């Protein structure tokens, strides 16, 4: 076993996955074992298997807000960097940013990809998948789906509101219990994203 090994436990039906980090004992007397490099969040979805953070994040999300909603491992530090490992000193997240988590030993690091949604309104008529009406009220129609497509709806804060699997080419999602505002719809097939859409409910 080596640093940052983790134990992944999957339920028999394959539906529930839990990730446990292993904390090793110090190798020298008086040494502290603060070398775990990971983050948790009650707001965003953090996938510890593929090191990905998602949940309605956009290129307009403030870096300070993003970091405030993450809880690093004890003794670890974190920063937003680009693909060249250079810190993003700007105000907002941008496409291609990564979250770099450095353990308390200052050596062990982990990089999480950040799933950033498009912020501009998409022209839904050009692709195979159409969302309408947009702007809409209460319910949204999604057409052009394939059996097994996964549909997830997030609010502006990145909270997952709906998560469903398409069983036909046309599905209807109700947002009647949600307030007016901006939502993000992500359609995926297995682990690949087919489309990300901005939705306005009024």
C-alpha cells in the first residue's frame, strides 16, 4: 500500500459506491500523517473515482464561491489552476480549469476536473436534442433522446434537482415545485456528455 490509496466499495447491485481514504501511520516518531489530498462538498457532486467536480458550475461562477463550498482533507490546501498548473488568479472559473488539492506534506497532490456548463443560450433546434419551451413554465419537453440517456437538472447553485433515465425519445420533466430562474440541463450517455443546456423558467 502507498500514499493516497483508497478502498472503493460497490454494492452488489452496482448502484451505490463508497470511497474510503486510508490514513497511514507516521513512519518516524513525532511525524504527522497529513498527506491526504481530496475534497468533499455538500453542494457539488464530487466523484472520487475519476476526480471530477460537477453540479451546475458555469464560467460565471466565482472562484471564491466555488472554493467556499469545498471541504479539503485535514491539513490540505486547494487552488484553481489551468492545464499548465498555473493558478487562476481571476475572479471566475473558466473552461479547462482544474482544482489542485495539495496534502499537508506539500508534496502529494490530486487534480480534479471541473465540469463547467455553458452560460449562453443554446440553439436547441440545431442539435439532435431539443428542449422546449424555453423560456418555459412548470414543465419542459426534451426530444431527440435515445433509450438510456441520463438527464440531470441543476439549479443555479449547482444543486442536483432531477436525475432520470430516458426510456423514450420524448420525455417531460416537471419543475412545478421549483422557483422561477435559471436551470442547467445535462444530457449524457454513460460517462460522456451529449449536451449541456441553459433553461429559463418563469
